[in-house]
C-alpha cells in the first residue's frame, strides 16, 4: 500500500534522523512505527491524562505522608538496622 501523509517539517526531520540512526530507509522506519501502533491493543493515554494521574498520585501520597506524621513518634535509627529489622526471622515460635 502506498500512503501519502502531510506532516510538520520538524516531525519529518525527526523521522529522518531516527531512520538514519537506525540505518534503515525512512519509508521502512515509518511503516514500522505505523505497524507497531496498530498492533498495540493498549489504549493510549493523552499526555494530559498522564500528567493528571501523576498529580493525583502525588497529592494522595502527600496526604498519606501528612497523616502518618501526625501524632506518631519518630522511629529511632537503631530500630532500622538489619539486625533489628530481621530479628527473630527463621526462629520457630513455641
């Protein structure tokens, strides 16, 4: 199939550059990009959707972190040693 499309000059330069770096003809590179996109069944998220999801996750983590700080004493450094974290591991409880 022959397909003619109009693309922005900067997109054309990017495609040509990527094809050159890969050592393949521009047409072959572009056909591969299109084929991979069509074969990909995963729905694509827009950049805005990804950004919004990241912001929401960050807000959720900030709320969680703020809530865990309130009223809880700090954990002493000696409690975070390997010996203390794994104390009793492998021992059989009676």
